[in-house]
C-alpha cells in the first residue's frame, strides 16, 4: 500500500480522541477510508484503519483533502437566519447582533459570538423575513386524521348520504363496525351529501378525536356509532412526520410569500419516493388541482405542472428532471425555492443546486397548500420543516440577487426596490441608512440582502494571508478559510486571517481541503 510511506504507526498520540469516519485523499493520489481521532500541529492527524492494528498518524503536508461523514447534530444546534459573505470568499450562517462602523457582531451556535471586521464584509443576507411555518410539532392541522373508508360519489337525488365502497383493514372504521355498502349520512349530527366537504371536515379534526357517525344499512336501518379517528400511514414521532405507506396525503394551507423557501430534512429506510405538491388549490386531494408536483425519487427528480378547470378537467405536463446526489447516508437536506413572480422553482439537495425550472407558461399554482404524498411503503421521515421568505439567492449561480459592490452600500428590499447610501448601524432588528433623502430606519425583515461598498485597499501594515490556508466546508453553515491548529473531541481550533484564532464545534466540519 503506497500510502504507508506517509504514516508512522504509533501506540499513542497527543491528539484527543474525537473519532469521525471519513476518507483521506493524499497528495500522491491515494484515497483511504479512516476513522479520524484528532489533530495537533506537532503530531498531525491521529487516525485508525480497519486493516491495520493500532492508531496511525499522518502529517498534514501529505494530505490534499479530508472528507468526513456527517456527525450527529448536537443539542445546542439551532437554525440561523442570516448569511454573511466576506471579500475573501468565506461564508458563515448566523444571527446578526449588531453592525457598527468597525465590525459586524455575529452569533453562531457552532463558533460562538464572532466579531467580523466591517471592511471584510462583502454582502449580507439578513434572513429575517417572515417565517411561515417552523416545525413540525404534531400532525394536528395537517389532515392526517381519517375514518378509513373509500367513499363513492356525491349523493344523488333521493339518496341521503354517501356510500362506503371499501373499509380499510385495521382502520378506525373497521374497528367501529362500518361495512361496505353503508350510506354515511351524518357526522356529529350534521348531514353530508358532498364527499369533498365530508373529507375536509374529517381531516380538519385531530388524530384521537371521537366522531358521532350516522349510517343507513340495508333496508334503511339507522346505525349510530362512535369512531375514534386514526392515522394509518402517517405518524408523528420526536419532531418528525413519518410515512409508512401510500395513498394518504397530508397538507396544510399556508400564507406563502411571493418568494418562498421550503426546507426539510428527509430520511429513508429503503427508497426515496415522495411527491411534494406546491401551491395547490386542493387541500387533502391529489386530483384536479392547479399546482406543481415535485416528485423526489432515488434517481431523477421530476417537476410536473398541473392545471384544472374543475372535475373532469386536468392537464399535466412535465417540466423536466434533475439528478440529486443523495449520497449513501440515507438522509439529506432538501430545499425547494419558489418564486411566483417569475414562475421559477429550484431544487437543492444538501445545499447543491440540482435544477432550476422556469415555467414559460406562467405560474400554475393557484392555492396556498403544501402537501406530501408518499409513493412507497418504505419508511420515510420529514423533520426540521421550515417555510420562509426567500431572498432569491441560489448557490453556484453568481448570486444574481446580490448587487455588486460599488462606491456606496446597497440594499435590495424583498419587494424589489433598491436603496443606496451609507449604512450607519444595524441594531435591535433595524438598519439605519444615510441616504440622499436623510437618515432612514428599515426593519431587517424588509431587506432581502445588503451589498457593502467596495473594500478599501489594505494598508502596508495589514497582515497578508498565510500561504498554507486550509478551506473548511461547514455544510449548511457555510465555508471558511484558515489554518487548522488543533482538533479534539471538544473543539476545533482554527486561525483565520480575518477572524483571528477561534474554536469550532467538531460536528460542523464536513471536509478540510489543503491548498
């Protein structure tokens, strides 16, 4: 094995035990699977290999890249709304504390509070636009409650209710004694002759609620039963929607902003097969809707355009596909960006842009409903679901929504207006701008992004970037340049040419690339 020339077998090393499974890529081209335990400047990386007894050590000079499998999310992790981009290319997610003439004070769960020199900040996405939904906290309100029957058509003349065509095994209906052929006439003493209205009422209840149901059976025998609503193929557990079967859609009407981001973490046991219906006008239904259907699969993902003028009228067309790189971990972060104004929908998986679709026929979504419809019996889980205002920015697309740095600071508002001037401060959720028409205060929630004036040339006394800078991939939290000083089970010490020396949570680092 050629890579042994770079390694010394050691009985013990100085680096603390911080095991992470991953892969080393050496400068000679070799790639090896490793369990990484730590790092010190003096001794390099401590690691182990499945085929070699004991711990091993390798100097950083022998490495081109370190790639690490995802680590468990620590309890202190939280969402961050803002994103700051520095002139040197670094990006960090966090929350804005304040901006002064000298610095941007930035709070992060993974590196604590950071003080970033203002002269180093190229642009800033405040990220404090409206959050429509953040959860889930339960299945309530998502239409998971069911009786467990297949209903026939709406009542005809002379028929007092809706006929039950099938009763699903182990359903609330089966447990309550409902039978095929029964005519369901009343729920909670209210008569129903329209199937859609009956379904909407039931799905508006909670799992576990009890309903009084009136039936006609046989020769007009009146049956009254109590049905305890259940959920056959959806359940809620530890902050996650979990699907275990097909045929049941869950959805919720939301107050979508004109530009929206739908984010969630998806996990699966065997297959990926989930339909995500966007901006549909048919709650708890998959038929005759005006909407977009994004079909996520283990292979290509497809976007479909659905339009309908009512029952019996449906037009469906594919807008094309993209190929996500799901990886082997059986979990991924999915982000769907929707811009109603430009009829644009984009899919990102693990922060990588899979595809951007532009519907030349105009935006088809006529409603406010977001729905999930599983297409496999294999278990899938949705957690960390968040629907929020989107600033229009996409990765690897030249940041089209961010104005280029100019002689003045520039603000782009969510509604499209642009303001220029000098940013004086950001504090307590407001930005103060010195403009041609005086000083004005603007809530951060109204601002899509901020582009700062061109960076002034460094003075001769300014410290140049050190020649052996590492590049750290922080996943959804951004990217960072600096020198790795130490890696232990508690923290990773980094020396940044912009931020100085500080510590990172080890779990946040996905890879380290050596220049």
